[in-house]
């Protein structure tokens, strides 16, 4: 698995509205996300999924958006302010020592790991952090692009998630990406 992080200039490409034709946030998340939930999104970039998730959790919910790159987070913050939903987000920069989400222990209802697991160098620690944050019965959706992630690499990703305490649930297969829905 690559230890490569998507550069900020690609973040602008990922915001292309045409992307909604193949990856509609509402279609992806509506079976899993409801008002009043706490949603965790590691690798949020500039917020293609973050802003729709925030609208879905509503004024009593929260989306915790994590990224390693300050540029991605500053664009996300600006977009959230313009959309009038900045208060629904907890935006955090991730350092080199874990995800920095110990304060979320047992509070997360849903976690969206979208096109990011292949960029994580220590998936065992990554999924262990997510598992500690997740409520019992909370769900984890992992989506990886076929072009970046082989079948065997995706199987290793799922094995790391299962080792951390997640178990597979029936998952949708949409647009040929590698997808899995797991539950804590």
C-alpha cells in the first residue's frame, strides 16, 4: 500500500460537481446517516463528502473532519462558512502520532473512509483508532478506487479493519469501486 498523500491541487479536482453523477453523497450515505449522529470522516480533503454529511446530521449532529494537510482543511473551512454550516463541523489537522480522536471514544455513529485507506501507512493503528471512537453497532464504510487499490490490497485493508474489531456487513457494490460496510 502506498504511503502517498493526495496533493492539494487534486483536492480542487475532487470538488468537481460532475463527480456527483458517479459518487452522489446523498445516495452513498442516506442508508446510514441520520440527524443527530456523530460522523467521522478521515481524509476529508476539501469536503466533497463533508458538507453533504453535515447537512444530513443537521443542527444537532456533528461531522468530525480529519486531514493531514492544512491547505485542504482551510478550503473546507471556507466552503463550510460560505454554506452556513461551519458550526456542524469539527475540523482537525491530523499529526504524525495517530488521529488525535481519543476524545471521541465510543461516540461515533458512522465513519466514512472514502478513497483514503490506501494512503495510510499504518492501517492497523488507523483502524484501531477508528474502532475506539466508534459506538458499539456503529458502521464503517470503506470505499477505495479500483485504479489505485488492487483486490489483494483491499483484502488486507479489510483484514486490518476486522483485526481492530469491525465485522463485515452486507455492502453495496456501486460503480466498480472496492466497497465494504462494516459494523463495530
